């Protein structure tokens, strides 16, 4: 299980580039993109013998600098449906 999320994010930011099982986002949370990325991350984690894959908002994907985000996934929707529910049913 994930222990300290702050330490985990800082460690992932040290990667020289994004890898198949780590994706950094700033503010983009377009539902279809999120769903496709989650699927790709999960597949890549499996292929790379990783227990987890990570999609992290608030990190610049080029520099890996922590820059913050306006995204609040619990509040995001696809149409009238909560994003998390829509992703589970898609």
C-alpha cells in the first residue's frame, strides 16, 4: 500500500522522463483522455512487473517540477455523471 504520498510524488519526479507507468498532468482532466491514460498506465505497469501505475496532477511533464493544479477529481464530471463512476462504467 502507498505510505507517504508526498515522498512518493517526489521520488517519481526524480525520474529522468515519464515512463509507461507514470504520467504527469498539469490541469488536463478531459474524461476520455483520463480513461485512455488509465488503461495504458495499467497495461504498462503489468508489462513492467509493477504493482502500481501513477497519474499525477500538478507536475510539469517536461521538467517534473511540482507546479500545482486546479483539478479536483472528486468534483469532475462527464456530462451529469461523476467522473469516477463514468470511468468505472466505461
